[in-house]
């Protein structure tokens, strides 16, 4: 192997690669913009929708209750509800989203209350419709407040303490460190994205540098130069690997920034301080990269080998598209709840890296599995490079007709 | 110096089985001479030349170029050969100068030698006007000149041309023919394949007639004319190849 020659090939491929507009789009623009757009787009859209649903004063209708003025007065007094006059088609109005909910007060409700015989108040709403759901919640809250008030008055009348009906309080508190909370919510997603993007980043240059070269007729030109095929294939491989890394690094940076921004704006919005934790430790991100490194080598070598069999760009694309599924399926499997790392899965390429990334992001370092996964992926990657070099030396592949 | 010794190449095709593209071809060509390889499409010209340029490996036999064996020392052979064919395209996103420099570096030239070599070739081929233009923006003639510059940058003693003028307009073809003659005048060993008889008459010292992978006839143009009592080269080829073509037609 002649390192100088490998460097010459790499420099030339890099020059050509940087001059290709398609490259800029697939390797730089897409990963940089996809996340901010996707994450902030989807989340802020849902935040806007939920926010506006929450802000809305829901229109509700009261059915019955003519003989129960107290409860009706309490509902009408609630400023977060707009009680509108009764209409016969109230069910239809809920379905048509003209009103959000309806409260059915049973006959002689007030009298039963006074006699201590409980009756049921029914709230009617449109299941799955977010604004109707909030409307029903509001009505329930208002009714609960009325009920609590009634209980308080009754206890006072009998000179009993309020603690009689609430002898103790219950609350929930998170004790996991913020990094783990953030990791658990987005950790598996980050590992998944790094894996998918290091493959998509390698895909385009892998085609361009092999089948693309055959199609443009430059393969014979380069093969007539004195460079050895080993050096040539290594120079090409390094460029594909760089593209894969660039895409992964850019996307994770952009994803990290998007999440940080999102976490910041969410905790700001949530005054109670219980905002969703979105910070990832720099250490864990670096660790994810280190784990993804041999996988990127594997992708670059495998994609290059497959694309080399094709005669044209299009043919290569049709060979490599199924590869996307081969990568996506194990990567998605790792996100599934309950799929945990074990010695057998630690040997399954892609899935193992995806699973270990999930653990690393949550701050869990099982060194035995980390070493095993890194080593096994390195072995697969080395085998893939060997295969790529061998394929490049086969005339039947280079001059397939 | 080129010396082909029993070069043979067999391919395997799923439908047609084994294909004998070249069979036991031997010839030699000395410095300052042009050897013309003549034959129809599919006769084995391209395969023979690709074996000389070490792009393909012979199934049997070998060739020695400038003292290096194409099988044992393919990289050294390539360092001594300039190879040009209609299939040797240029990298579209490199400029003419970058392309020539790239091949200079692949040939191991140091930066100082490379710079003077590139300047010299660009002046000689009158290429300074499009030095910094990307190859995908060049006209056919400019592309051809850039290809020539690419084959010359390492100043190889042996030049291999595979149908270098196919598909080119008259003016561009003339440039190529002039360049081939110039190579001979500079003492290089030149081998080229073509269909165009006027090019053969103008350039070749020796010719070899190849058909169905076999070298059927060899000699200087005057020798062949005497042997076949025919002045027209095309007629000579028909006389050499014709009986075989006719018997193949009857057999099939």
C-alpha cells in the first residue's frame, strides 16, 4: 500500500465531491436542516395546537338541572367555561365541533344531594378530539371544585377537620439525573439517527465513485494509470467514509442544538420547573460517535462493494435501496420497548450499536458489551473492506457487460 | 518496446459459455515504430490492447513492455504506457489542468517536475485557453487534447491507442493523427487499432490483421501489398479474413 497514492486519490475525489451540487444537498443541507425543521416543526406545531386548545374557553351546554340551581350557578360562575343555551341537537353539535362538551344533570339532583343519595352527573364529549377533551376536563374540574366545596361545608357543619377525608397527600418526584431523563426520552432516537444517516451519507458517494465512474467512462482511464487497485479502492473508500461521517456529525450537531433549543423553550414555558429535560452530555454524544465509527466503515465498504457491481447510477440505486431496509429494521428494533442488550444481540451488526448507543446516552456504560460490540463491528468492517478490495480486482465486475 | 508472447484471453458468459476473445497473439513493436492492429468489431483488438495496458489480465501468455512483464509487474508496465481510447473519458468536475496533474501525481511525479511538464504540454498542445475550465464544459476537441495531455504527462516510452479517432470530427481526428505521428518521431513505441485505412497507410510501419481473436497476417504495408498483389488495404483485409468469414457463414 502506498499512502501517498491513496492520499492523491482521496484529494481528487474530495475535490470532485465538493463540486457536486447533489453532494451538498444530500450530505450537508439535508442533515443540517432536516432536524431543526422536523423536530421544531412537528413539536412546535403540536405545542401551538395544544396551546390554543388549552387557551380556548370551551362552549358547553347544560342538559336538565332546572331543579338544581346551585350546580348550574357554580358552572356558570366558572370563567373558564362558556355555558350556552340548551338546544335539542346538542349531540350533533358536539360531533360537529360547534360545542365542546355537554353536562347532563339528573332530575332532582339538588334534592338528592341534600338527602345524601348520590347521583351521577354525566359529561358528554367527542373522544379523540383534543379541544373537546379539554372542554370535558374543564367541566369535570369545575364540578369537582363544586363537590369539594360541598364536602368542606358539610365537614364544617359537623365541626370535623378537613383532614378527615384526606388523611395524607401523594406526590411524584423524579430522582433520576437530568442526563438520564433526557437520554431515556431521546437516547434511542439519537442512536437510530446516527446509524441511518451514516448510511445515507455514504450512499450517494458510494454510487458516484463506482457505478458513476463506470457510467461516465472514467473507470478505464483510472485503471490505465500506474496506481495499484488496492490504493485506488482505499482512496475511494476513505472519501465515502468521510461523507458518511460528515453527514452523521452534522446531523447529530444539528439534532443536539434542536433538542437543546426545544428543552430550553419547554422548560421556560413550564413555570413549575418540571420541563422535559433535553440536555445530552457531551461525553455521551462523543461516545455514540466512537461506537458508530466502525459501523460507518462497514457501511462505506459494503455500499461501495455493492454499487461496484452496477453498470450505471440507476442500477446502483436499485441495488442499494433494499439496503436501507436492512439497516432501518435493526435500527428500529432497538427503539422498541423491551429490546435490551444481551450477549447474543451484541453480535448482531447495526442492532448491537443501536442498542449500546441507547444505553450510552442514558449514561449506562457496560464495558464488556461496549468492547464486544466495538470489536465485533471492527471485524465486520475489516471483512467488508477486504471484500471491497477483492471485488475491485475482479475484471468480471469492473468490465461487466 | 512491446513484445506480445502468445497472449490469450477467455471470458465466461452465462448465455454463450466460454468466449475466446484473443487466442495466442504474438507480435513485437520497436521504438520509433507504429504498429497498426486491424480488424472488424469484436475481432479482439480492444481486448489485446487492454491486456497490453494491463487493464485486463491475460488468461494465457504474456507481454513484455520496456522490460516489464504485464502479468508480474502491471504497475511498472502502466508507468511506461500512455493509454488512450474512446472509452477513456475525463473526470467532469475537474478542470483540464487538475485532471492532467492528477494523472501526473498518480504516476509519481514530484511537484516541480509536474509543473514544468504540465506547462510544456499545455503550450505544445495549445491548451492554455481552457486550462481552468471544467472537463464537462469542454468541446470534443478540447476534451481530446486533454486526454492526450493525460497520456503524455508521465512521458511514457510506449503509447497504446484504441480506435482513438472513432466518432471524432475531421479536425479533431487530424489532431490525433498528427499527435500519433509526433509520438513516433520522438522515438516512442506506438501501437494503435483502427477501422480507417487512410490512417493505417499514413501512419503504420507494421500492421497485424486480427480476426476472431487470432492474428492472421502480419507485415509492413508494402510487404502485404506484394504478397496479396493488391494495393488497396481494405481489399487485402478482405482477402485475409474473407475465406474464414465465408466458411463461418456456411457452418452456421
